[in-house]
């Protein structure tokens, strides 16, 4: 009972107003460069249509600070929502979330102690997907500098895109977070959402098509994966495609089937192992980031070289990719043997 009262109290305080919402974040493997960006942003509440003029300042060196400020008071929950939108965009750029070490809220609606208590409780209530899996906590996974692309227009498009993505985006974040779920389940989900991802692509890229490439009555998962990779992921999956595109797509589809069927109806042959699931979760997250940046009209050439560096890192992880290559060779041999057997009958 006390917890529910505390929840109501926290919720109600979110409607109280503030003038400043300042976050401090700890960076992993920071570089020596300093990045900063500052601009004014018109935040419009989509429900009430209230408008708030907010100044956004981001400074990054050994740590990162994100400061949202307004001359006129803004509801705390609106400031928190805007921070979340910015933070999730920065994650697409950096490849991970960074932990928060400080939150300072100032204003005149509450006492300094009440703002402090609210800040403390807000940090405790952070969703688990904001804790990125340790393998992504490396600056080598950063695609480009936020300072080179961040703008009011980009932020508005991103906010609308998040609304369209809805729970799909949260699913991606949860399945690339440190949450304790088996890695093969995480990877299977990331493969599964390819069908939904094609829907968001079609909204922003009118030339994008998913074609039926297989002898089936309707478009299947492999068609969606193939369309996405051919448009956005050839630099990421170049080696897999060169080795055996069909076997690779088949392995991905069968990995996803494991979360769609009971055991007796699951594939009996090849699917991603645990270590392979870790590798391909990382590759699918990279693909997802490329897709969203492309839909945000960020020039791929700005970060293409970094994509290739990241893929090289991933392909050299603990020999996992070499083992997977051997698996693809086995699949290819099995398929060719079956084809040869069927033609001789």
C-alpha cells in the first residue's frame, strides 16, 4: 500500500514544473576529443498541444553533460521525456547507453530537497534497457559525432519515428541490454522484428520494396531480411553473402523459428549457437542503427568507414565468425548433396 501511495506521489510530482534538467553521464573508453552542441528546441506536448521553448546543451569530454533549460517553467515529466528522446538518439550514434552519475533539477514549484528526492527516485526507476550489454561499451562502436548531425529538425523527425516504432524499438533496446535473458532468445527476437522494420522503412523510403524470392504463397521472413540487408547491410554481411547467401538467410530464419514453435516443430538442423547469437545480435544492432540513421537522412558516407572497422572487429571476435563459416560450408555441402540425390532418383 505504501509503495502505491509513493508511486502516485512520484507521478503527481512529475506535473510540477522546473527550469533546468541537467544530467551527468559517465563515458566508457572516452577519447581525448571534446564535442559540444547547443540549440533551441520547440517542444510541443502531443496531447495538450502546450509549447515549451527549451535550450539543449550537450558537452562531452571525459564525461557527458546534457542540460535542458527554459526561461519559463516546464513540467518535469516533459523535460524527462525530451531527455529520453535525446538519449535514445545518442545511443543510435554511440551504440550504447552511458550510466547516469548525477541529475540536477531546479525550479520554483518544489523545494530544493523535493527536487533532490524526485531526482533520486527518477534514477531508481530507470528502465533496464538503459543498461547496455558490456560488449557494446566501447567507443569503437561509435559511428560518428553527435555534434555533426544533431539539430532541431533531426530531433523532431526522430521523436516522430520513435512514436511509429513504439514497442518495437524498446524490444531492440531490451534485447541488446544487460538484462539476463539467454543470448539465443535475444538474437531470435532481433531477427523476428525484421518484418516490422520493413514497415517503418516503407514509411520513410518510398522506393523500398520487399519482393517474394522463394517458392511460397506469400512473402516470408527471409524475404524481409534479404530486402533489408541488400538495401542497408551489405557492408555488414558481405562475407556471409559471399560465402553462401541462401544458407545464411536459412540459418537466420531457423533461429527465429525456435521462439515461434514448440520443440518438435522447431528446425532439426542448423541455427545459431549461443556464441553465434552474441555475434549476430551485435551485427543486427549495427544494421538497425544504419537503418534508422538512413531514415533520418544522415549520409551513410559520413560513417561508412567506421561501419567497416566495426564489422572487422566483430568478425575477429574469439574465432566465432570462423566457426560459423565452417557451419555455412557444411550447410552448403548438405544442400548440394540432397540436390544431387534428388536428381539421380
